[in-house]
């Protein structure tokens, strides 16, 4: 029997189709995520062994172990949660544009968040709440600008990417200008935030992000179903009863929201949203993008990148964004070469 046999899974009124290979791949990714979470807690630099971890779970850990666990666990869980959110965001934008280059990194959303944070810092704001608000507002305004400029009796994917690249270039120039005009301390704060880091994450912002993700979850099955319809083409989707433009707008809103809640806490962690959906599609050998696969691959890539930043590059201890940019840059070069060859 073929390994690609289709399995029907019904969830309420929405029919989802997955292949056996996708089930196997996603299960393997879940196991890998679990291994990365455990590894983040028990690696030697954290001061925890497996026995210590079991003792903590039983409530028998020492004060030192509890302190280590309270700092390590939020960071490890954040890497998984944030990676999943970025993977979902990338899948949304790539489905809208029908282009592997369609992601928040490329179309200016991350640059907009950076602009928002710099403006807040120059206005005298400081602290997590101020920078988070600036990042969210910047993301939203950048996305709204791209959407309005790209909309011409409908949302064409290629036009969205071209307009997004142009807006990103303008915002990057503005960011450089702000950085030159800002005080040294403000410029340094913005540069540290702009690198993208999971360091210093505690339970408070993590729980806030979890609550935000919980608000987003109910619409994901609906979007996943409509994404499959849109992949057949706007005309075919409209003939099957899909409100194409409203669906695209909903996907833009969810994609921006997914990026904003991560950027507000950790800064712009680049290339996860770009790479995760395409990696998931190739692993599953699927003709279309999958929100579940994209989320799981995004979680694995970011969690692994964070471990690389902490342990393999322990001497330098770079922000995780530096690792994802390096890995993502190589992936982008390969993708561009492959697309140009096609």
C-alpha cells in the first residue's frame, strides 16, 4: 500500500486531509521538540541533570535547582512557542502570495516593528511594555501600508511581495536614520532588541504570549481549510463559495498577529517564517503548505538555534537571531538559486 495514502480526519464541519507521511513526519517533529526541551533543561551548563529534573517535577528540588529551572524553562518553552508562531505566520503569507519568498522578513513587517521600537525609545519610553507596544504598532502599520499599496481590485501575490520589499527598504533607511540621530544608549537598546534574543524571558511575557496564541487558535482550522481552496486559484475558490478577499485579509491579520506577539517579546527573529513552511512542505512531500507542519518545523528550528547559540557558540553567546540569520541566509541563497533554475 502506498506510503502516501490519504487519511481523512473530520473536525466538526471542516474536513482536513493529511497523508500518512505527514503524520509520521509531524510525529517525529513532536518527539524532536520534546528532546530539545529536555536538552535545554539538562545540559551541563544549566546545572541540571535528569535526576534533578525529576526531583523538580516531584516538588523535591533545592532552591538552587528551582531558580535554574525557573529561568531555563521559560526560555526553552518560548523557543518552541515563538518558532511555531513564526512558522504559522510564514505559511500564511506564502499562501497568500503563492511564493516561497513571501514572509514577514521580506515584506517589511519586521522592519516596521523595529521602527516602532526605535520611535518609542526616542520618545523616552523604556521597559518591556513600551517596547512591546512599539513593536506591535510598528508591525501593524507596516502591514497595513503594504496591504493598502498592494491592493488593486484584489490582492495579487507578486504585487504584495514587490510592494513589501519596497516598504521594507524605506523602513530600513528610516531605522538607520533614527539610529544615527538617537542617543548612544537608545541606539544600543534598539540594536540589542533588533538582534532578536530569547535571553531574559520569564514566565510573565511567556504566559501573556500563550494567552494571545489561545485567542488565535479557533480560527486556524478555518484558515487551513480555506488555504487549500485558495491554492486552486482565486476563481476556483470563489466558485466553491470562498470569499477570497476577506479570507486573504483574515490571513494577513492572523499572520501579522503571529509575528507581532513574538516580536514584542523577543525582537525580530529573522528567517524562521521564511524557511519553516517550505522545509515542512518538502519533508512531507506535499503539494501545499501545512499550518501544522510549518508550526512544528518553526519550533524545531528556533529551539535548535537557541541551543546552538548557548552551547556550541558558548564563547560568544550571540543572540539567537544571529544564528537564525546565518542559517536562514544560506537557505535563502539556495532557494533563490533553485527558483531561478526553475
